[in-house]
C-alpha cells in the first residue's frame, strides 16, 4: 500500500518512522515533510490547503491511505474531500474536527452529555466576557475559541492577567472573536489517547507533557517542551473512568449528530478530587506526545489506522513496550516568541547513534549540506529506558552531543514522574 502523510513537524517524523516500518507500507510520501522524513520517505511539495491537488496526487500515485498529522487540514475539511473522492483518510471530517477547532463546540457537547469538565461561559462580546470575569474573579482560565497552535490558553492567577487575555483574544490575535472562560481546576494534567472508528473505541497509551517554556513549569505556554509516556498518574482505573465518562460519550455525541468521528481523540485531562475532567480535545496526535507513543508502540501502526477507516477497530488491539519513552524538545532562541532561524545544527548523527535514542526533526531545513533551524520547536530528542530516569538520562546525554549554541531546552523533563520513582 502507498501511504501519504500530511505534515512537516516532529509528530509527522515520528509517524513516518512508525508507518515506514509497517510491512503493509510499500511507498511512503510526506507532504511537505522535513529533512528527517526525507531519510525514510519521499518528501513531496504538496500544499495540504489545496484539496484538489492532494486528491490528484493520491490518484496519480495510487495512494491507499492518507494520514493527516496536524489539525488545520482536518478543521478545513481535507478528510471530507478525500472521502468524497473515494480515498481513505485517517482523521475526522470538518464537523467532527470542531472538537479541536472550537472550544465552545466541545464545551457545549460536555454540557449536553454530562461529560465532566470545568464550568464555563462562552462569549462573542468583549464586554460580556469582561463582565463574567468581574463576577467570577481569579484564578480563572481564558481560551481563544479557534485554533491557536497551543498558545491560545491563559491560566490567569490574577485579574490583570485575565483581562489582558480577553483583550488579546478580541483584538483578533488568534484569528477569531470568541472566547471561552472556564473555572480554574486544581490537579495534575495528563494526556489520554483513544482511536475510534466512529463507533468503537480503543484506548492507547497515556502521556504527560510540559507546556511552560522554563524549568519548574515557569514562563509562557508553548506548544510543548517535552513529554514522557506512560503517565504514572493515570492508573488503569482512571483510564477506564476517562474512557467511559469522557471519551465514549463524546463519540456517541458525534454519532448522534450524524458525523461519526474517525481518527485519534486526544483528551487533555486534569485529575481532580472528583475524578478526571476534560480540559480540551485535540483531533490529532499530540506533539511531542506522539513521539513518545510511537517509541513504545509494539503493534503495526498501519493496521490500527486502517481499522479506524474500515470500521473494524473492535477486531484489533494495541500493545505497548514496558519501557518508558521521554522526549526533550530543543528550541531556537527566542521561542515561543520570534525564533532565530537559519542557525546550523551539528552533531546529530552522533547523538542519534546512541542506544535507545531517536531524533525526530520538527522545525529544520537542509541548506547547502547543513541542517539548520527553521522554526521555534526544532528537534525532538527522544529516548527509551526501563525507568523515567533512565530515559531522561539517555535523552539529555544525546542533547549534550548536539552542537547548537543558538538552541535551548528545558533540563527537567519528566520531573514529576522521577519524583514518584524516587518515592517508590
């Protein structure tokens, strides 16, 4: 089978690494890809926003499966147009992708189907949003309604920060003029991944990521500075509870609306004293969570994705290595603000040669025989180990072999899980 993977980041490099290892994969194309995917697949210059061009490419290359990595093409309806052309696509249609594309859409489903989540208000007016803030006070959470590349959420611990976040949203910074304001919930956060064919659900592994830019979970929110899997806080009982009370009712809601959800559901959870509650949904694999999931997956990824597309998910299972996987995101100086581009990165081959280490390219480019930074989050240095500490030590040993003075990373990825290990 020929497979087309849409995307260019670290998530897509990790997916390409797993897809290419499948016995079912004859030829793998990545559009547009990056220098990392270029080593294991054929990168193609194809604009995912041009749905007619994607369909034409699939027909010309006899593509049997399209895998959409990022959320934007799904929210734009690429899966619908591929389906209309008779081409299998792993990923939800435009309507179902609103689970990520609209915070308000998801919160309304939670209210209708009694899915545990934070109390909220939904606002199209700046003045109404500010009035709601004044009535509820801080701490409080403000979210831009649409896609914001992981940066449209403000956890405001004081009213000045909260009001500034509302003003920023209604200034149009995130492309829309709607916000959701939520109750602030105390608890540890975790990521829970589930495959669904629109009817059946197959729980995958758990993970935890680190959103803040600085050590000790300080600094601004980012798209993610590192992750590890499994998440020790997500016990089997909590996974079952999240599946039954949060994910399955969501799948049922989309069925009831006439738009079955096909793809991966990434539930961002917070573990409260009342049990797990939904923070948000993403309609694709997380980044950098995907990298650690792919490092632990024992079963054939293509088989699992085809089962989603074919409605046969109840006939397959997913097995995982007992090892822990941990990924450290190396960023260009200036991230999450304006990142410094064009700086050379050396030492990648030596770092990747270390035992249990894979380096997934995210924001890189190949120029004049060099690998250079071409984005904010640039590399995902990922390692496996028997414990979180062993995985972390391997990952940072690889980081230290990379010669990139203009890059930086957090040095404490996995700190919560390591603290748990030390207590045990």
